[in-house]
């Protein structure tokens, strides 16, 4: 199973990413994002647990790149988490704000563009249920990542690359969207969305020299 790899070319102040096409694991064809009728607290608690595991797995790599063995283990566990959450979504078992919010993070760490797009849709549903700063940020981050992985400029300035030699590098931001907030983000410009999410920015881990990295 391969990770979602991005080839990065570094300039003095910017970087560019392009995703290598991958088959979605699990596939998300035909999935509908909607508030389910099953308001089971047990499911909500389980999705929260999966979210916590997702975040803890990445926290373990703070300040360093994962080994190949660690990366392969992370890919396997990410895939398992996505498959379980997708099952709940298809079965109409996601019913609360936090269900969609946590699910958005899990699919933000997907292995294909369709997963990232689904993450944005899940975040949008979370925003519709509770317009919180956290939901706004994950929506902005998922939207930006979806654009960046297609080689397009991001809207909200949430996506950075890490390079051992050059340090953090902000992917290009569309000048037409600078200063604008995400839909429903009243009075929150892109710069503020980025600043609020700076501490949560999804880790970018270098896997090899030559500018090949994995967005964590």
C-alpha cells in the first residue's frame, strides 16, 4: 500500500506540490454526507477515539520524520480508521457536530484526492451543525489541501511543507482569496484562519532527499 506522495519543488519563498494519482483505500464512491438518524452515543465515542488515535500517531513524529516501518504502520492504521468511519457514515450513524468534525480529520489524512474532498464535505457539515473555529479551520485546511494536491494555489493559507534544509515553506495562496474567510466564517479572513490553525497544521514529514515528502 502506497502513501499519498507529493513532489515538491522549493523556491526561496514558496513551494509547489502535485499528487501522484492513487486508488482510494477505502473507495468513497457514492457516499453521501448527511446527518444520520442514529444518534448513538456509543458511535460518537468510538469516532472520538479514532480521532484521538489519529492525532496521537502524528504527535509521535513531532520534530522528526518517521522511519519507513513507522510510516507503513501509520498507513495501515489510517486505512483502518477511514474504513471504520466510512462504515458509520454510509450507515447513517454520524449525527452530531463532533461526529463530522472528527471524521473530517480522519479523512484529511486520506490517500487520495477523493478522501480530501470528503474531508472538506464532512467539515462543512460540522460547520452547519455548529459554526466553531475548529470546524472552520479543518474545512479551510481540507479545502486548501485538495487544491494544493492538484497543483493549484490554496485559498486560506493553511498548508505548509517542511524541508530539512530550508525550513517551513508556505504553498502558494491565490491572491484573489487572500483576506477572505471560509464559507460561514464570519469576519475571519484567511490570514486569521491560518494563524488559528498554525498549531494544528498537519505535519509534513520528509521521506527522502530530492523534495519527496508525505503530507501527514
